[in-house]
C-alpha cells in the first residue's frame, strides 16, 4: 500500500477537497453561533433571495443540482427553520419560501460567501487554471461522456463490469 493517495483516485481527491472546503466554511458558521447552518444551504438561499419563492425543480435548476439534491437540501432548510414549503399549482409541486429567520441570517451568509469567493480568487492566482474553469470543464466533459455524444467517453470505461 502506498503512503500517499492514489493519483488516479480522482473522485476520492475531489470529495476530500470538498470536505476540506465545507469543513472550513462550516467552522466559520459554527464560530458565528450557527452550528446548524450547513455550507450547502447558501446557494439555494441566495437563489431564493435573488428570484423569490420558487418550486423545488426551479430551485434545482437555479443552483445547478439535481431535483433530488435540491429536495434533500430544502428538507434540511425546512428542518432548520430557514425555509417553508407551500402547495404549488398542482399536487406534485411545492413552493419554497425563505423564513424570517433565513432573512435575518443574510448578512452573515453574504459575508461568508464574499470571504469564500475572495479566498478562492487568491487560490486561483496560484493555479495554472482557475478552479471554477477547471471544474466547469470536468462537469461538461462528464456530461458529454454520459450522453454518449463525446469523442472520448471516459466514464463508459468505468461502467464496464470488472
């Protein structure tokens, strides 16, 4: 067994980097007296501030996640008292609205968002390619491979049985 992470274990590396980033941001919220606030809450809250109440499907699109991921986050936001759900135009739709508590936290959320963005710009200055551009390329490449329209569908090789 090698003492360092396997260079080909890209998924493990990416999850580890995300865990480190989320852990650091969560610590800021914890230190601010908000131990229940999770970093994953900020994108949906910011989207709801910008566009107002919306369906979970529209929120998923606004944030760039799956409907399932948005639904799970909304459930957590609701349990934390930061969002409320109301019926939509049909029985399957639910409209997400921020609570007063979420609006009270906006100065802290926005300040941490700005600080994180500044830290990422600082890190990006040290990298050969900005992290957002690199992640965007990865996402597009994986989506192309998944759709089967790519010239080199790398993930197809991962789908083969061992």
